[in-house]
C-alpha cells in the first residue's frame, strides 16, 4: 500500500475538504478501485445514509468525476 501514498488529495475534484484536524493526520492514496454508493441525501458536506452497492469494473478511477450536487433543490 505504501506505493500508493500521496502527499496531497489524489483528485482536485474533492467537493468538500476534510476538517484540518482530520486532514493533518490523513494519508491519501492513489485511487485504484471504483464503487457505487447509494445515499438518501447530500447535506452539503456529507452523504446521509450512504450504502456501498458494489465495485465497478467498467470504469477506471481516472474516468470518474464528482457528481454535481444541487444543495438548494427542494
């Protein structure tokens, strides 16, 4: 796993930066796997009731983009 460590976040597309207290101790790694996650709601800084639904074999980590969330939608 050490071979995948990075000094900074692996994607500039991270929507919400972690709090500094957590980021200070964080270890970032190169993304290697892609998965699907279902969730009830995006609260603006986190997912409510996230659930792992499985790994994706049809996409590589480099192809994945962060979904745009409309937090003002009703």
